[in-house]
């Protein structure tokens, strides 16, 4: 049978046809300061120990669907008691998808703008309505506007990244509580950057039935492992558990994460080092006259170029061998913003030197 390819693409929902794929830039040969990865590797003996653990993994067997042993380590490591439900995701991206997949067709999803792009990307993929409220100029929540929007749209899910990406700040706890109290839907507190902010709403998840706390091990130093988790009341998490694909956490991920949780102090120490580097980088960026730098509680820093086009600076930094992120035009964000991930001391110094040179040129 002859079927035209054009006819086949009509099988795809229109909102997906109109969508652009999530773009990840090529980074071969570049110093990667674009994706909030941990720059440090493990001590050699720890690496060897990990390899010997990996040699016991059986790739011919399906993983434990509940990842019981890993979850036990995880609960101990992050102090999540058995009274709370916990759902695992192949990265927290998958958890965003899982949460939104479970909603009614007419559900509204909400987040402040700017925030993490995946909330909108996945909501759109699923044909859900997505509403945003712009942040204040200092990137705090515009709580009045948000309460009005909650009243108007009655969102089934509100995502609040705490700290927020790409702005790097923490929202005020009192504002989060106002949102939680005003919402008759779920409020997902996305704590992807918790290791650098040392603040959490885990206790509130226990207190408020509509709060979910979502975490990932990606920014902590295991981005390649793809593991996220969401904590909430069991009545809610049990529903998500029904649609989680049974083997979404593979054998290598389970064993690597289990090993990493046992060695958590190593990761914690690296996070502390990154925080110290962040302060140094913030101070160095603050010294540069032609940029405005925004405070950070995360492992990245947002800054604005005042005397040049951000694209030109981005290109020149890349030309010098360093990949950062050009924010482009994003709702709720000033124009000409760049975002840099905090790397190792050498990487950061190299970046600052390159940036200083570029910005001092006419
Ligand atoms: C990076 C990031 C995530 C996604 O993390 P993965 O677990 O790697 O999918 C989620 N939320 C925010 C705010 C992020 O910045």
C-alpha cells in the first residue's frame, strides 16, 4: 500500500507537529558550563570500588521495579520516612511527565515565568493548558498576581522551582505557603538545586496534603545516571505509581545510585566546594562593570550584559573553548542574559579571564 508521508504526519497531534524538539547543543572539546553539571569526578579508590559493584550487575535481568534496596538507601540518605510516599523517575523530567500525564484533559498547569522550560514543554506535549505569571524584577514571586491567577485558572498543578532555574534564587518561604494555601490543586516544589541551597519543603510535604517535593540527583553529581524522585502523601503518590513504567530505573542506575548514596559524604563535600566556588565566581563577576550579576543559591549564575549583545559574548566565549548558555528571549527575563554553571576552580578562572577580555574589547 502506498501511503504518503504527509498523511502519516497527520496522525500526530497538531500541538506536537508545531513543537520544536528540546535542543541540546554540541559540546565536544568544550569546557561545559552550560548544563549545571558537577565538574568533579570521584576519588580513584571510590571509582574502583564502584567498578567492582558494577561487575556484579546482571544486564540480562530486568531491574527490581520498586528498586527496594536503592530506595532504602535513598530514604536514609535524605531523611524521608516511611510514612511518606515516594515515586522514582528516569530523571525528574520523567516525573514532571508522569504527574502531568495523570491529570484530566481539561486541567490547567501553572508556573511562574521564567522557570524551568520542561514544565511548559511537557504540558504542551500532553495538550494541557499552561499559564504563567511573570516574576517581579528581583525574581521574587509576584504573589498578588499569582493568587489572582490561581483564583482564575484553578490549576491542577503548580510548579515552583526552589531555587528557580534560570534565575538561581530561592522564593520566599512565606510566598510559597501562600500559594500552597490558596491552591486546591497540587503544588510541586522542584528542589533540583537543593544540594546548593540547603533549604527544603520536605517537612511541608508532610504537613500539607497538596504539596509534592521533587528532587533529582543530577545536579548533585549524577546527571548521567538519570534518577529523580517525588515525595508526597501516599494517597497521591500511589496514583502516580500506577502509571510509572515498571522498569524505568535500570539496573546500572539502581546500583550506581545505591553506591553513591552510601558514599554520600563525598557528594556533599563536592556540593560544598561548588558553593564556595559560586561565591568566588559571583564576586569576580560583580567586579566587571559592564554586567549585572544576579545572586545565586544554586550551582549556576545568571548575569546580564549591559554594553554588548549576549549572543556576541556567548559566541566569543565559545570560540575560547567554553560553552555557557545564552538565555535568548524568555518571558519574564530581561534581555541579553547569559547563564553559567559553576565549574571547577580552574574552569571558573578561565571563564572569568575570557569574559573580562571580551567585555573590555570595543
Ligand atoms: C535540571 C532540572 C531538572 C531536571 O533534572 P533531571 O533529573 O536531570 O531530569 C528539573 N528541575 C529543574 C528546576 C532543573 O533545573
